[in-house]
C-alpha cells in the first residue's frame, strides 16, 4: 500500500482560494514540476518536493494550478510538447511504415537517455501502481498510453492500405508489440541502459516489423 505524503489526498481534492495572479513564468515552473514528477512519480512527489523545485509557495501552486492532480496533468501535456532530437512527426511523413517507427523509436531512445532530464519516459511507465485515492490520475495516464497505442495501430493500418505492409499483418498486435518496446526502453533507461544499448534493442524490434513489410515498397 502506498503512503501518501503530507495528506496529499486531501490536498488534491479540497477547493482552494484563488490568490493574486502568479508572478512567475508558467512554462518554467511547469518544467521544474515535470522533472520532479518524472523522477519521483506522482505518489512519490509531495507538495513540499514540488514547491521546492518550482521555487514557489504552496499557496501560489494552488492559485495557479488548482491541485496537485491538475498540475500533474499539465506537466504531462508539457512533456508531450518537449522538443525531440529529430523534429517533426514521423507518423505523418511520407515514408514507409518501418521507417516511421524506426524514427519514432530512435527519437524515444535518445530522449529516454538524455542527460539533461530524468531518464525513461514520463508517460509509458507512469502511475502503474498508486494509492486508491489517486486512481483518477492512473486512469488519465493509462488513457494517454492507449492514445499512443491507437496511433501505432492507425499507422500500421495506413501501411496496409498504402501497400507497404502485408494485408495479413495484425495491426493491433504489432502496435502492442511496439508499445511494449517503448515501455521496456523506459524501464531499462531508468536502470542505466545507454542510448546505443536501446538502439540495439530497437533493431531487434524492427526486424520483427520488417517480416510484414512488402519489399517492393521498402524505403519509400
């Protein structure tokens, strides 16, 4: 059973009085909160931890973000907006399916092992276990993972429709396989895996995906 620090369950749900407009840059303090959550998890980050990292008072935190839960949701969205080593969205580019996933997974490996922020993925392995009162947050993060799974599935289905993937490919099953690679990379990065080690792991995953690639369209 997870112990909630500083009576956070009550802090998350209790209404707070709005203070004066915060005199700080929102993106800057969000980044500090993001890295705290990223490193310690939702349950592991107390209000004291967050305000110390953000350089603001608890009153300012509640005035600006309403609750710890709302702050967490906003940091997850900021995490999604973070610059990628290779800019752009590979799933929207005019490349074959395997190349799209190769670019996405390579980006992920580099992000998960970058020295300037906590290791791993803030979303793919977040809030897997939590206190009962924090289950709405767990459901929110799970829904974000399901969105990614849907994106993976849609990209493979597009490959089938465009003729670069075999028509007998099970798009959902392959999407789950690739999602498991992302989650595995996140855990291994937190445990100290290097970028090169994760890239080697990706190569094995892509070799499985290539079994369903139509050779006449590879590399388009």
